[in-house]
C-alpha cells in the first residue's frame, strides 16, 4: 500500500506544479506555433511533417508561412516570427516558426490544415509564373 500512496502523492504534486506553471505563464495557451517542418514536403511524417504529402510544399520559407497564415485569417505580430529557431525533432537543421493567435473553438490541427491549404495554393500560383 505505501507504493500506491506515494504514487497518489506524486500525482497530486505534479498537478500542483502544472497549475502553478499556468499561473506563472511559462506556457502560452493563447497562441499556436506553426513550424516550417510541419509543411515541408522533403520530410517524412516521423521527421515532423504534419500535413498530407499533397498539401505540403518543397522547402517553405518563414515568409511564405507568414503570408499563408495571414491569408488564412490568423493574426500575429512581427516578433512572433522566428526564422533562426530549430525544430526540436531536427535540432541540427535550421527551421523557423510563426506564432499565431488562437481562435476560439479551433484546434491546432485545423489551423495547420487551413494554413497548409493557403500555402499550397500560393506555391502553385508562384510555380507557373516562375517558370516563364
């Protein structure tokens, strides 16, 4: 029985700590971080790509991602764009991210899907123009 009591006490301790972290503000619950690796067609799913291969684009830039997020209707400021950050799963390569404000009732997966649609549309529009 002492093991069960210790486990229960440690679980309560973890809950207290996590609630205090929220009060202090260590985790930002008002924004969603969109990493470039979520949309990179060169990566496999296990390397960090989160969208379907058809919606992904080859080597997106932070600027492309920012424009697609604006086109999808998400709000962010310039300090919320970081082009020098490294995606945790691929810490050896530079990636970058855009932090967008969360909308009420929309999940992160829906945000990613909407931005991926806009990003792939923008790349398709730029593709034929660049070839001419």
